[in-house]
C-alpha cells in the first residue's frame, strides 16, 4: 500500500489536461522538426511543451519561464565546458555538478535547478557542444513552450470552480450538522465518551475548512490570466466571503462545545434557557443552509418555513440555578456571535 501510494495520486487529473499535454507535445515535436530540419530529434521542444501545460494558465506561464531559463543556462554551460574540455565522459559529470552548484548559489527554484542540470547533460550526451547547436536547442525550447501555452489557451482553460463549489457545500453542511449535534447534546444526557466525541466532531471542521480554502486558492490561481476570468470573479469573491462566515461560525461552535464539556452538568438540560439555546442552534443551522442554498432536512424543522430565515426573535433569558450561569453565559455569548454572523437580531 505504501509503495503504490508513492506513485499513485488520490485522484486522476482531468481528461482534458491529459489531452492537452499529449497534443502540445506532438505539435511541438512536429513544428520544431519542420522549422529546424537539420539536427537531432527535437527532444527539448517536446519536453518543454509537456512541462508547460499545467492546470492553470498562470502555472503554465511560470513553467514556461522556468523551463526556458533553465534550458538556456544549461545549454550555455554545457557548450562552454564542451568547447573548453572536449566531449570526454567526465565533462558530463562536471557539467551536471557545476549546474547544481550554480543553481544553489543563485537560489534558483528546484524546477530551474533540475532543468539546468538536465539540459547540460543532454547537450553533452548527444555529443554536440557548438554555438550553433546551443542556439538551436534554445530556439527549440522556446517553440515548445509557446506551443504548450497556445494549446492551453485554445482548449478552454479550466476555471476549476466546481471543486470549490463542492468543497464549500461540504463545509457548509458539516457546519450545520455540528450546530444540530450541539443542540441535541444540550437537551439530552451525554456520557463522557459521547461528550468527547462531540468535541472531536466539532474539531473536524478544521479539515473541511482547509479543503475548502485549498479549493478556493486553486480556483483563484486558475482565473489568473484566464480569458474567462471576468465572469467568475464575483462568484469567487462571494465564496471567499462565505468561507469567512463559516470560519467564524465554526470557531464559535468549537467554543460552545468546549464550554459544554468543561462545565457539563447532567441536570443542565432542565434549565429553560438551555432548551431555548438548543432551539436557536437548530434555527441557526436552518438559516445557514438557506444562506448557502443547501437542502433543509424535513425532519426536525417541521415548525419552520423552508424558505424564510428562522433567527428572527430575541431569546428570553431567565437566571440559571447555582453555577450553571457560567456555562449558560458562555453559550449565550457564542450564540449571540453566531446570530450576528448570520444577520439575525441580537439575542
């Protein structure tokens, strides 16, 4: 399992990505072979096109620059060493070592560093280290990089908003369910393992949040320099605002859950205000789903309208017994903040 996990991805890249990469590689080879008929096979062009086609146009341009700069440096380095010391096999090793040292000294990216070394190795291994050879390999690389970017542009650059929409919907639903679980805990008796499980479930929101944030960042990266970006910018901005809302609500849920566990009392559910807080949490879950355009469950919400916000009336609070005011006060403050985030009147 560990071996296959090292070479297999969790999910496949889109089919379009594979098609674009293959097409760009083939076109780069054919075009370079036509434009530079005399010389070795256009390996540099094919590799450049293959590496340039990335999930987003922004990444493609970055890879294009990175690839081209690495090839130029590697070819120049190999040409100078070849002209100075000939084509002995040890020169290849010196060139690769010099490329890595140069990259380290200049603090180049890993991609650029590897490309310098690979280009130097290929130039010397193919047995040609003349100025003309160097010029044509650089030209060949440029052709491959340009073809990769053009293919990427012509074949519908992806906007990658669907994964972001899905991740946001999952985070929203999980947040609503966390509100419901807390509401149920307030009006029922919970064993210690049950209370700890409640806290663990609340903390799981961190993972869903990170997934949503990563999906939004991928979507934002895909829109950079994308000709279709304008029509999706407003939606992406709205999703970022929603993520901010869910982040705050999730933080309040974890605070309420922590307070419930720290100040747990078997009889606290008998406090009238606690049942009122539980009802408000259900209403908050209802309104959160409405805001995110998620389906509202039919069970447990029969007394609420499907399409109207439920957090509309203040919550009447009576003094709790004994030291329960600590728990009640903490729950009320986080509930007030949740209501504020959802746009309801203050409790």
